[in-house]
C-alpha cells in the first residue's frame, strides 16, 4: 500500500474543492436568481410569502458562501470538526435534492445540484486524507 503524503503536502485538492464551492455560489446567485428567485417574487401574491421566499433564497446564498470560505480555511490547515460540519451541510443539501427530485418530480435530472453536493465532501475527504501523515512503520526485526 503506498504511503500517504505527509502533513506538509500541498492541499491542492481541498483548494480545488473550495474553488468549486465558490463557483457553486456564483452559479446560484447569477444563474439561479433570474431562473428561480425573481419568478418567486413575481408569482407570490402574499407579501409575507414573498419576503420569506427572499429570506430563504438569500440564506442559501449565505450558506454557500460560508461553505466556500470554510473549505478555503480547511485548505490552509486541517480541522476535522470543520470538515465534518461542511460535509454534513453539503450531504444534507444533496439529500434534499435527491428526495424532492424523486418524490415531487419523479427524476433526479431537473435538479442536478445533488451531484455537486455529493462530490464536494468526497473531494474534501480525499484532500484532507492526503494531508494526514502516514502511520509510522514498525521497526525492522519486530522491535
């Protein structure tokens, strides 16, 4: 079994993951806004529902931005608790897209966001795994 790179290894995979999360944030804001947020504001007649839809939309924007920042910090230094929280949120998002895609739409393809939210925790774990020091080998001769 090949030894894992040492702790000082460049966290390239985690940096790439942070960049992908930042890209996801930008897609949400600049492509999702016109496709989803603006229509919600047009079709919802109740001002309270419009306001709540806006709060929820922008709350997702905040979460995506914080996830990207968290991954950038994780690329700078290992933090298992931070990794667990980030991955937990992403897997939660993936689960929601999978569930509502199948239950309400009968297909996973109209909302493919589940793919990125499943891929990013895997990439994060791979990047962090590469940073962990390899276990010490037993001394020769069994001593």
